[in-house]
C-alpha cells in the first residue's frame, strides 16, 4: 500500500509485509494473510488437476480450490470450490492434510496466503462425472504420480503439498 486507507496520505510506513502505519492520522492497519483451500483428489486414473484459465498461473496446473469466503469454514470452502470448478463435491470424506504459506500476486497486489490442503480418495471418478466451469478452468487432467512434472504446477504451496502427499502415500518418492 502506498496510501493510507483512512486519510489518503502518502506519509505511511509499511513494516514486515504486514503492518501499515500512517504518520498523519495515526491509523494502524494490519494486512493479515488470506486463507485458501485446495483438494488433492486421487483416483484410479491418477491425481486430478485443473488447467488454470486465469492469472496468476494461467495455463499451469493446480488442484481445485480457492479463497475461503467470509463466515465459511475451510471444509465448507474446499467443498464449495470443488463444486464450482469441477462439479464434484468431495463430501464428508474430505480430510485435512497440510498447510503451506504462499504468495498470490493478482493485478499488482501481492496477497500472502495460508493454503490449506485437503485430500479425498475417489477411485472411480472420471471425466464424464465432472462439470467443468469454463470461466476458471481450461481442462481437467488425471495424471499418474510418475508422470507429474512439478514445474507445471502453478503455486509453490501446491508443489509442496503434492510432494508431501506423494511421499506420505508412497506413490512416488520425489528426490
């Protein structure tokens, strides 16, 4: 931030990527992290990935997910995002797996996020079961662990969650 959201002054100090202090009006504003979710969906065909249609990470792969809405729990958020993006509700079987910090640059604003990763096993899930949201998603891919290329994954946190999931699952050992 370059200006105070209260008085509009440029006489501000931004500390530790979090605290903005206005030297004119005395406002102290904390830019806290945003919470986001994603779901690692494992099937007999492989792990489900969406190809992102929008920046950041346009054209890269990710797991269904997004920001948590106000007054929504993380589980509600991940279920909603899966329904919105791919028309699949992971239901009560969704389990929290891990969290990782992330940076989400969007239209010249950098959001620091805490990304919460969930998992669900849906062995028989196939492409014809899904309803893809073409506003957010180009396509869906099921990729076997041995064929995953980490550089194709959109975000640091997603790569870290995927590595941890695969190592824990003993599906693939990334070195």
